C-alpha cells in the first residue's frame, strides 16, 4: 500500500494507460499493489472478527456490518489484521465502490 507522495508514480502510470477516472476511483491518497500472485494463508485467531463495509462504503463500527450486502462481497478486497501470527480481524470492502 502506498500513501500520499509515494502513490503518485503509480497513479500517473495508470493515468498514462487508462481513463483517469478509472485510476482515481478510490481517490489519489493511496495505491494498492499486489505484485505477487502467490496465495498466502494465515491461521485464524479463535476470536477472529469480520465486518463488511456498508452504508456509503464506510466501516460500520463494532457490532455492525456482520452481514454481507451481497453474496459477491466475499470476493472483494479485504483488509486483514494479523497479530502474533494469527488473523484477528478483517474488513471487507464495499459492493458499491
């Protein structure tokens, strides 16, 4: 994940090859890169929690967002927190954005 000025070269490269609106669909503050197609696994912590972004594509906060907005949402990007070698939390991105 690149933020701020470090994201600028990636945004510029995308804009050179694609419609700029496609490149900035999520804003120009960050750029996600996955240069390795290798599948990675991590064990789940017994207290693992997952939330789905809902309502204006925002983290709904603890105790909310436990249900998927659609069955396809499981295939979207997720942010994963790993602590002591185990996944403790995931936030799955929004179906609308």
